[in-house]
C-alpha cells in the first residue's frame, strides 16, 4: 500500500476508502450543498461511496445531514442518485 494514499471515511458505512473512489458533498459558508467534482471546494465536506445502496443508506439514516450539519431536500438525494448512475456505475 502506498504511503501517500489519502483515505476518507464513507458517510454510509463509516469505513475508510481512497479519496479518489468517493464522491465529495460540500456545504459552503452560504449554506449551499452541492456535489464537488473537483474535491477541492471550500466548505464542510462529507464523502460517500458511489453506489445506489450507499445513497439510499445515507438518505434513510440522515448520516449526510449530520456530517454537513444541515437538512437536505429530497431533490438533492435524487441529484446524488443521478450522479452515481451517470458517472460512476
């Protein structure tokens, strides 16, 4: 295993994964929540595995909302599912 491998915790399973394998969700200072494809945006970030099961789990358990310290709309979860289906599967 490489020494400089950046690991991040998945919000759905609480397991560590390489940063490049995860989707980053960010809440910025204005309270806007969005998917950060650059993985460099300023703000509070949370990571999630790009699987439908992981998205459904964070929706059910509200883990993403706790990590970002905000409430999320149904539309955001739909957008996240769409991102997973289009760009990761």
